[in-house]
C-alpha cells in the first residue's frame, strides 16, 4: 500500500506519517511546496506521478476566524481543492480519506451528533469543509470522511500551546464555558486514520478523543497538568466576540468506529497528559 498524505507540514499530516512508518506502510507526505491544491493540473500531474493506492487528505485552510473575511480563498482550498484531489484520486483508482470537522453541524441541543444528522455550518470554514465532503461523496465510492474536533499536535500552533503561553504571562484568562466538545490529540487521531485506511469499511466516521468538556474546562486542565497558577474565568460565548460563529454543541457519537471494529481514541485527559510530556 502506498499512501499519499496531504498537509504533512501541519499537525495531523505530521502524525499520520509517524503511524504509517510505524506500521510499515509507505507514506508520501506532501504540502504546498509540492503542489497547491487549487491548481488542478498540478494536483493531477503529481498524483499521476506518485500513483498512490490511497490518499489521506489532511491539508486545509484552517484559520476559522480569518475565513470570514477571506471567503473565496477558504472555499477555493477546502472545496475546489478537494474536488481537484478527488479527480486525481479517481484517475489513479486511489481510495480517499477526507478529514472533516464538527463545524459542519449547526451545534444545537446537547446530544452527540450521529454521522448522518442534518448539517448546517454556522461559519465559512464549516461551509467550505462541507463543500469538501460533498466533493468526495458525490464523485467516489471508495472514500472515508472522518470528522474530528479541537485538534492539537506537536507540529503546529493550537489551543494548548496558546494556553501554556498565556498561563505563563497572565494571572487569569477568560475562556468560553458553553461550547462543549472533545479535544483531540492529532497523534491519537492519526493512529485511528491509519487503521481505517487499511480497510474497505468505506463511509462517514467521527473520531475524537473520548469524553466531552468545555473550552474552559480544557483550559483549566491544561493549567493544572502544566502546574501553572493562572486562573481560568468561565465566560459565555455571547460575552466573547469572535469573527466566526461557533457551535455550542460539538459532541459527536463514535458509534461508527465501533461498527467498523476500529479502536476508539483514549480519554481526552489522558491524551493531554501524554501531549504535555511530549512537548517537554
Ligand atoms: N485544527 C483543528 O482544530 C481541526 C478541527 C477539526 C477538523 N480539522 C481538520 O483536520 C485536518 C488537519 O488539521 P490540522 O490542524 O493538522 O491543519 P494545519 O495544521 O493547519 O495543516 C494544514 C496544512 O495544509 C496546508 N495547506 C493549506 N492550503 C494548502 C493548499 N492550497 N495546497 C496545499 N496545502 C495547503 C497548510 O500549509 P500552510 O500552513 O502553508 O497554509 C498546512 O501545512 C484539516 O482538514 C482540518 O480541516 C482540524
């Protein structure tokens, strides 16, 4: 099996390469220096040259707030860029794994979302990722769509690194307490993706670390586990203005993984501890 991984300079792509290597699978990591996803010809010629048997598509425009004022670029990369990759995958008969997000859902209620629940993104990033999902599901049969949430990894900037920095600089910080979801360590997610890509259990999946918390609870856990004396003040989303609206309910059901016989990810608290050790 030869797996091409897009977004290898990012958090998840980096960790997917580690797990491919560990499992003795040939991995070809690519990023913007190899081709721009929005360049249809460049994508096609690169994929034809490499001839992967599978593609794990981790690359994306991920700046959620910036996307609100950079709509065309965000949709071009996440929507059209994915379409370009799908065309190329079909041409070499590669199976495709597209990484998507909890932000495709409207985020209402308190129940965990099932994979086929109605979509309704609240922001441009979510809309663009849903366009990407549709590009995959409308043109292919041999595909996996894997939605995840609140990702942090060693290779990149993320909420945990921001909290560690602020925790050293400040006595207290405000963090929203009414958005509930699952923080996800990209290393744990990558293991799950590499397990799944080796199967033919095509379909839509949710994969996050186990358990749910608010951003404020997550921030408090980061401070506690890192031994930082910074007080976390819980605030409501309406008190904390951001350019992009965010869903309050990001809980996702992981039953799809159970049905496919793929091991769930560990608890989020356990993942955070291992991540902090890795950073040290
Ligand atoms: N981060 C999260 O909290 C989160 C939550 C849910 C789902 N996801 C999804 O999970 C996946 C991985 O996320 P991540 O956090 O690992 O992302 P990331 O760290 O932002 O990495 C994305 C990579 O894609 C590259 N890229 C951007 N535009 C490109 C283009 N036009 N052509 C080629 N490469 C391009 C980026 O390069 P540059 O840095 O040079 O732009 C970057 O190296 C994404 O699909 C994301 O939508 C992420």
